């Protein structure tokens, strides 16, 4: 009887030992499984550095004008200058380069520049009929400059200036705002904090009225005779530039109107992650 009891005690004491001994092996299998999953999980791709740029240029001149006894000046001068982006995420630089060349007037790339310049010289020859004199020169300048490079947007300014033929001398300006992430166009609203648009509009209207100094109660020289935000904007070293021109003006032929809202006024209205405006200690500049 005593032997039977001690035998049952031995069997009973062994059961917990078996269960406890099995637990580490189950945990080990789970650890191995989780480790195996980590072997197959993709490694996050490193964030590419922002794009860089270098300035490209093209020029063509046709000499033979001016004071023939003392100096030889170009009869036709055609010059271009633009930034070419490199690097950055995916195809952003390529898309931005295409947009800049399109604004410049050569969507097909630099290969279109030489034929255009040759045609301009030929048109000059036809209109002038070979008569060269001091005031017969033609010139045209097209330039694109980088105004700001921010995390969410690059701002560019395109200027076209010149006098060719019987046309009225031209002085045109256009802003381009493109994403360094995907190369697409960036709207001003997308750079603003939530509910900041009305306050920005009020600041812009006051700035415009201060610049034009209209009489009390008079209308602004805009198309709708009341204030509205323009289509064109740009981030600059000193603040936010706004530009009204062409069909946004009461007189489309009138000179463009430009104002700048300083960073000190609008710093809190823009999204820090996208614009990263200069801090109060710097005042302006990036």
C-alpha cells in the first residue's frame, strides 16, 4: 500500500515538470518565427537628397550694326539662361526641367534654340532689307532664376525682355512653383496652415492698397474692381511675392503689379514642413 501511494506521488509530481519543460520550446519557436519574418521584411529605401542645379545658357548674336566708323554692335542679340536640375527623388528633376524649358519657350529642349535664333536673325534681315544703322538692333532675353528652394516647393521667376521688330518692347514675368518631390505644380493654398487663407488675403489687400495708395473708397485697378488673390506667387528671400498681370488687371495692357508680404507678417500662416520660413532671429533669407 505504501509502495502504491509513493508511486502515484511520483507520477503526479512529474506532470508539471513536463508542462513547464515544454513552454520554453514553444517560446523558442515563436522567437524563431518572428526572427524569420524580419529576414523577409524589406529594408526602407534611404531618402534621396534634394535635387541640385546648375545654370545653363545659350546665346546668338548677329554683328554689323552701330556706329560703323568706331564700333561694331549686334544687329540681333538673343540670349537664354535657365537652371537645370539634377538628382532628387525619382523623376522630379526631369519633370521640373521639362516645365522650365516649356516656360522658356522650348518644350523640345535646347535643340530647338538654334533654329529659333536663326529664324529671328532672318526675320530681322527681311524687315530691315539689309539696311544697318544705329537704332536697328533687336534683342531678346529670356531668363529663369531660382528664387527659393524649400522642402515642399521650389520657386522660379521667368523674365522675358526685349524689342524685336515693329512690336512694342516687351517686359513679361511669370512665376513657377514646382515640387522637388514629384515635379508637379504647387498651389499657394497647399502651403498654408488650416484657415490661414482669409488672413493672408486681408494682409495682401492692405499691402496692395498701401502700394497703390488709392483714394478712400476708390476701386483697385483689378479686373473685378475688388480685391482677389492673384494666380501667380513665389517664395523669396524676403517673403511671399504676389503678382497681378494681363487679364487679372482692369487694363490688360497695363504694367504688372507686384507686392511682397514679409516673413515677419506671414511666418505663422505657412506650413513649416513645406516652407520652413526663416525664424524671427533672421528676419529674411533662407
